C-alpha cells in the first residue's frame, strides 16, 4: 500500500513539475539559510572568542568609543595623550601600561607596494604583553630590542600572502619611505587583527606619521590584584583627562559577556530566520496542495468509485505534501552546507580562518531540521488532504 502511495505521489509531482519545484525551491531557500547559520555558528563563536582572548587574562584594554564595538573605537581617530595613559601606572595593582597606536601605511617589498595596517608600541612592554599574557610567539627571527632602530615584526599572513614573494626574517622593506629590516615573523594566531599587520616601535611610528597621542593601551595587572577594582580606578583616573571623553575599559569578564551578547544576537537571528522560512514554506506547500486537489478532483472521484477509502485519499495527499517538505529539506541542507563552505573559503581569503569545518557540523541538528521539514510538509497538507478525502464520488466525477 505504501509503495503504491509513493508511486502515485511521484506521478502527481511529475504531472506539474514547475509548480512542484517552485514550491520546493521556497523551502530550499529557507532551510539553506538556517543550515548556513547552523554550519557557521560554531566557527563564528570560535572566531569571536579567539579575537577577545588575545586581550589576555591579566590585561585590561583601554580604547576610545563603546566597548560593544572595539574595532570602530580603535579606528575612529580619537587619541589619548600618552602621558595620561602612563600616569595610570601609579594605581596600586597596575604592573605597567603599554600605550599602542595603529595606522594604515604604504609598504614596499621587492618592488611591490601595498597598504597595510601597522601597529606601534614600546617593544619592551609590548613583548611582555604578547608573550606572557597573550601567548604569542615568533615563528622565525627575534624581537627587536631597541625602539630607536628601524626594525619590524610581520604578522603570519602579512609575511606569507601580502606580497607575491614571501617575506622572511632578515629581508628589508620600505615603510612610508623609511627602510626597515624584518627581524621576526609571528607564528599563526588565527586572529585577523594580529595575523595581518606589521609591528614597529611607537617612536618611529610617530616620527613617520607626525601623529600625536596613542589610540589604545594594554594595562598589565599584577598577580593577585582585583581586576574589577583596578578597572574602576582606571575609569575614574581617565575621566579627568579631556582629550577622549568617550572611552571604554575592557576587562576579561566584560570580554566574556561581550561574546555572550554577540552569540545571543546570532541565535536570535537564527530563530527568526528559521520561523520565517518555515512559515513561508508551509504556506507554499498548502497552496500547492489545494491547487493539486482541484486539478485532481476527477481522479479522486475515480479512486473513490473503485473503492478507495477516505483514509486512503487522506494518506495519499499527506504523503505528497510530506515528500515536498522532505525533498526541500534535503536540498536545503545540501546547498546550505555547500554555501557555508564557499563562505568560509571567501572569508579565509580575507584572513578569517576556521569559520567552517565538516567535523564541526551538528548532524543531529541537521536531522532535526530535516524531520521538521517533513512534519511541516504533512501539517501543511492536512486541510487540502481532508478536503480531498471528504469529496463525494458522484460530485467529483461531474467536476469540470
């Protein structure tokens, strides 16, 4: 019996292929969006966490602007007076403050010119921040030892992919008309902001750019100190300076909460997209099944005339609507995974790695999505199927 129902269902879909596939396409698009977010959510979570973890567990980061959007704050152009930041070292529990600056400069290597983000800081302080707090190591070369010498350290991707020829420790580059020797290459961190930059000393950076002030600072907290208390004292002390009125102080706890807020927004978007796509798909299936009932009225009359029961007619149309949902779900999952993979490849080209991997796929979640599309297909076909099952044979046969 089930085999006969499946054969009739496939014939029914094949009888009106354009409408059937358009209905399936609506489900495919909705499910594909859901699967893309499911497939990328783990990578997005990892990327965001990794980005904020570079702050370190014993570091407090100070930057202009709102803490909910640190990148905009850092690139917004406002700068602190370096003296105001260094004065924060007087606070009990602060080991030292490492003021930092950032800017986009022209870099020339082997006759090829590129614009690249350049980070600047005092070498002695920042090396301690990177090695002891952030766990960042050099893959090749050494750290610069003198802030007055024109030496640079390249991020992993900057050295590997920025120029046609790979940059190695010992090579020379020209940064804004000044010749630098590359003395070190970072190991791969997996965080775009650090993998795609060049580090030089703040003294030379300010001489090259004629800039005054610094864009941010890393505050190294002494072991055992109360991080939250120090953050409050930093905020109070900085509120006295008048250069940057809107600033943020980001502790590790705040960074964790920031990750949670971002992921909550992602999950909310997922729920909204899922609900909308399922509603649109259900309406499409219902519309197709109502039309199918009208078109096959005579066929229903013939089936009833030769003994088909109401339950058999009901089952036939429910199986058909469920098959539409199931096929749409399968295609949506396939195209969703493929799209997530292509998105991750495109993101990797911009230095954002690890957004997608087949190993991180939630196969149980994908099965649930597939099961839901089948159930929703059946539910969407209940009213049209009931209408078909209640038809009187004589009236159905007379239908034109």
